C-alpha cells in the first residue's frame, strides 16, 4: 500500500519534471534580460551624424521587406516610402521587396530542401516569417516589417554582426532584424526551422511557435545558454538588442510603428484576454492541476485497496485515524500490532 503511494508520488513528480523540462525555454525566457547586449543610446551617434568611433560596417546596406505582391496597400505606403527615402541608392543602399512569387522562386533555387515545408505552411504569415530568416542569412542586410516606418538612417546599426528587437516583458521580435550574411544565429535558425513546423491547434500559437517571434525567442534563449552570443567582429555570433526606446516613440528612435499586425484572429483575442487576466488563468490552472492529482490519488486508493481486499474499502482502520504525517512514516508492523488490539 505505501509502496504504491510512493510510486504514485514519484509518477506525479516525474510528470511535473517532464512538463517543466518541456517548457524550460519558455520559463527561461521570462527571466532573460539581455541588458548587456542592449545597443545603448550612449554608443549611438546623434540623429543625422555618422558614427565617429571608427567601427567598420559589417551588415550590408540592403533593406528587405515582404508583401504578397507588388501592390502595396495605401496604409503601408507611407511607412515603406520613409524607409526608402532615408536609405537612397546614391548612398549605396539596395531595396528588395520580396513578393510571394519571388520568395518561392528564391527558396526553390537556393534552399530546395526547404521548399516543400515552405509551400506547405498552412498560414501565409508563416511563409512571410520564414522568408525573412532565409534572405537575411543569404544576403545579410536589414529586414523591416511593412508596418514599420523608418525614423532615421539605420547606418549606425550596421557595425554590429546582428541585431534584433527586444520586446518587453519577454523575448525578441522578428519585425526588424539586421545581420551579416551567413551570421551563425540565422544559419542556425534556417537549419532548425523545419523541426519547429508543428501545429499547436490555435493558429496564433502555431504561427508564433513554428516561425514567429516565439520560435525566434526560443532559439535566442538557446543561443545565450549555449554560450554562442560572443564575437563582435565580422564573423561574430553576438546578437545585439534594440530596446523599446531605440525602437520607437522618440526622436532618436530608429523606427515608427504604424498599423498593427494584419493577421490576428479570434485566438489572439483569447490570448490577449488570458494575458490581461493572468492571475485568474494561473489560479484556474492550479485548480485544474490539483483536481487532476486529487482524482488520481482517489482512483489510486480505490484501486490499491480494492485489489488487496475489497471489503476493507468501507471499513475504517486505525491506519486511517493516524495523524496525516504518521501514515507516511509508521511502518507496516505498527499497523498490524494495533489492528490486533482492536479486534
Ligand atoms: C495583389 O493582391 C491584391 C489582394 O489580393 C489584389 O487585389 C491585387 O490585384 C494584386 N495585385 C497584383 C499586381 O497582382
């Protein structure tokens, strides 16, 4: 009986450890701060001035954007124009707009092993996510979402081997990213992206976890944990971070955020609701967990006593009247002795 209880507790412990192990990267994500990789205001030149610290530019002057075809909707044209205007060809910048057709052609020609997964993605946004990692890894440059406008020249950011945007409270985003060609982090990203192509029932989580910011954040945590975040030179693996103040909202910020994401659906409402009501969600989660464990325990007791001697199930024994802690510590011998007295 007590060995059974021990097994029951061990099985529960194993399940809890397994769940913690499964979500360990997500838990880590909550505590990873990344402040030491922040691109600090102090190391950036004033708006409109060149960098004066003599650092060589590592990231090529290419801006990548994506849209399904060549007709950019009016709501994004202003943002698009702001980036093109601040990065003119006359200063050596190249602008690449990746349409769906161009993206598919590029993947088929350069990364044929990925083509089936790419075409097979259920949601178009997954292709839009994936293509940005492949073109950054291939050509290097700066990827910018179509709903992000530019507020100043990105030239001061080209001295880092790679940068991404830190989102608060957790993780990184994939809406603006810069990198040298074949940067080890983006090489890793395209190498593992197929492995993450899983369905998580809700479209939002599926997209986030298979190709989106959550996918990238998990890889980033692995990158930090694996000690890969080192090297500031052309071959370096370090990922620098743009924190919110350098992202938008100030005259010195690099970007201006325009309209929100265009692909959010009902499940996003649910997730936003859950994050607004996270205390309730946590309590309900615990209640469900405790209920499951309790039901498991009751089922176990029923099974254990039933298998030994069915008649004992309804008969109180001294063992059940022992204080709670003694039931776990007193030996089988005590029970037998006491039971004999009672008889
Ligand atoms: C681009 O897509 C939009 C929306 O699906 C469509 O209305 C438009 O005609 C397309 N433009 C071109 C050039 O194919």
